[in-house]
C-alpha cells in the first residue's frame, strides 16, 4: 500500500485481529474483519466496535468562540449547553458544503469539533481564515485524539463495565469527560453514524489500543464484533446519514441534501445564508433522495437515473441493505423529474424502477 | 485459504473450469476470487441456450463492495445454470468449488480447456 497513507494508533490492533486494510481518505483503514454482512448485523443486533481515529479534531477557544462559530456554521452554536453536542454544516458563501461536523461544547468558551478525515486540514484552514478580529484560538488536535465508535443495542451494557459513569444519564447528543478502562480524559458521547444506539469515545491517541482491547474483551460475551468501514457505510445508508463527497459536497448544499433542519435562518448572519435562503424559498434545481430497488443488482455511485430515456440524475451512494435484503442508495435527481416520478436506474443495461423512500430505512 | 483442487483448470481472471465426461464443462469462481469480493449478494447468470465467445462476459457477481464481470473461459453454449445461487448467493463464499458452480457449457472446441491454467500454474499467480 502507498507509503503516503496515514495509520491510526490502532493499526497493529487491526492487523492482529485479521482486518483487511484498504486506503480510505488518505488513511489505511480496516474495511472488514469477518465480513461486511455479519459485521453490519452485529451492530443492529448486539454491538460493533469501529476505529474512527482517522476523523479529525480541532478545539476552538476564546471569548468570542460561540459568536464566531455561529457566524461560520449553519446551525445555532451559542445555544448548545455545556456537555451537549450538535450536528452542523460548514458552508461556503454559495451554499456548498465545506464539511459536516459535530460540535461539542466543553465550556462556555471552549468547543471541540469533529471533522471528516479527508477534510480536516481544509476545515481548519477555512476556520482560521474566517477569524478576522474575533477573540478565538483554533488548535489542530487531529494527532492527539483517537476515536472509537461502540454501536449497537449491547453498547451500553459493554461500556458500563469499563467506566463508573452512569451511562443512562447521557442523553442523545450529550457527553461526559471521564475515565474509560483506566484511561482518563476520555469523552463518551451518545452519538453515532449507524442508526443503532451507542457511543463515540474520544480518547488520547496513545491509549487507543488499550481501550479498544478492553472493549473487545468486555464485548465478546455480548456478541460484539470488530466492525470496519464496509459495515459503517451500509449502516449509515440504512439510517439515511449523509457522507461528505457523496450526499453533501462543495456542489451539493445542505438544503438540496434534505438537511434544511441544520440551517437556522433565524440567525441574522452566517456564511452561506443568502444563497441557502434562496434555495429554501425558491425552486431547487435538484434534490437528494433515498431509494431502494426491488431487484438484486446494486445501483452504485455514478449510476444514471432516467425518466423515460432522459438522464435526470445520478446515484451518489449505493449498497446492499442487510436489514432489508435489497439494494438501497441515494441519488441526486432534478426537481422536475422527482415531481413527475416513474424513474429508473440503468444497471448494466437493465432498467430498474427507483422506489423513493421518504423515511430512512432504520430510525 | 483452502488448497486448489487439482482436477480443475483455471484462468487468470479467477474462474475455474471442470471438464465433465459428456463433453460439457462446469464453471465457477475460485476461492481466491470469493475472498477478494467479500460477501456475495447476487449472481447474475445467463439463460440456457445463450452462446459466448472465449473471454466474453457471461454474467456478474455482485458483492457488498463491488460488481465484477464473469468471463467465459471457453467458447460455447450454456446448457445449465445453477438456480441455487439465486436464493443463496452466499454459497459463492462458502462453497466456491462445489455448491456455487455457476454455469454448464457445451464447448465449441473440446480441446479449448487444455489451454487453461493448471492448479500449479494458477497458484503462481496468487
């Protein structure tokens, strides 16, 4: 594999546990351990442990931190209570997405932001370029943190054996700073990217392997499996969560992506507001939809969407849903064609009707 | 990984072929191929009676990760397809050399199979 790829602190752990390593967003990451289907179903039925240490982190501190974040993010930041996290988009002036993020409020003037792996350097540069005269400091902490995602109905039982925190007191999108498996200064947050209950754990990079091994040992009796990026992708698609570069991008805005709930026009000013307001008020040229197929063939990224013989869109993500046992995906489709319906995808010469789903496949 | 059956012939595209006594051949994909594909979710196979040139695409095997073309190792006419794979595509992962055979083909030229790789030659490629 290319020598330019970064490795997470868990690289040796993955190899020792039989992972198949692949390049992803500039990182050498486990795509699977035992098999994507089995790992996917483990998260739905028991638990799965993901290494997501490739994700980036930065810390925003200072007197103006909340005001600054409100000016650059689409969602409301100043109203996040300390100890809570919020999902938001970082937009360009034209409404395209720089990234999608989770912002954790550590204190009145202190925030930790989780960044997508491939976007982390771009995001930090973008944030710094917006500072102007604001009293804020933006610290790149990507190398300091490891991240684990423990997801599935058994996640709480497994994690409770490794921490003294009462996990049932951590509500959705709440977090605590605590000790996990004798490693202090970890953040446990009730967040995730799977559509199953669970936690994300931010921890000092040097202690990531120790904590992963403790979770693996505690989880084995519950049926926990190590889970890779393959399952992570099929889980997030069943749950309807966007992936940067697919459902949202520099050319697909949060309004187009169905993430209008993250865009707070009640704020008088934020980067992208004017462009996004126009999209929200007027006719959108195209929108992102979730779909399934009554077929066995998977409509993969780039597959053309047709209305009759006219190409009206393109698949953004596609996979096999282990839960539904059929292909699912997302597509960007022109608004006119969406209103008329009767859409198909062309998979190797087979025209297959697109069944558009208004709701995610798991909630 | 299991050892390669020595009675089969192989291709560099990771198909295997078994010559039957009646002049037909049975074709599937190797253990190496299924392991590289990961969990197979669908096998798209041709109809009986279809004809294929050597190295023509006779079908597609779809896994969670990717769709891969299946190449016909020899020219001929399809005389049987494995309907089991429709309901149990995961047979490709579990029994690549037995239960997950894909097509039976009547060879245009019965000598064509001799040009394919032996187990030892195929092993060199892995």
